[in-house]
């Protein structure tokens, strides 16, 4: 049988725990990300602005105004 020193076992344990933690963090970070979230956040931000402040953003993002 292959003998394993204390430090080799400790290193292996830390590597496994770190890898599992990284996978869990990636899973929780990516499970709720959708393209619609960014659009909804933008609309909430625009709705929170006053009509005067909103006018320049709406005008800048209106495709008909860009063509003229």
C-alpha cells in the first residue's frame, strides 16, 4: 500500500474542500443569471428617474430618433 504522509493528506483534504467550495460558489452565482434581469434592472432604473432626467435616456435609446 502507498504510504501517505501527514502533509500530503492535509494538502489533498484542503484541495478537495477548496474545489468543492469553488463549485458550489459557481453554481449559486450562475443559477439566477438571465438576460431579462439586466433589462428589468434598466427599466426599474429608468422608472425611478424624474421625467426630465428620463427624457435624454429615452431619446438616446429610441431607434426612430437615431435614424432621423
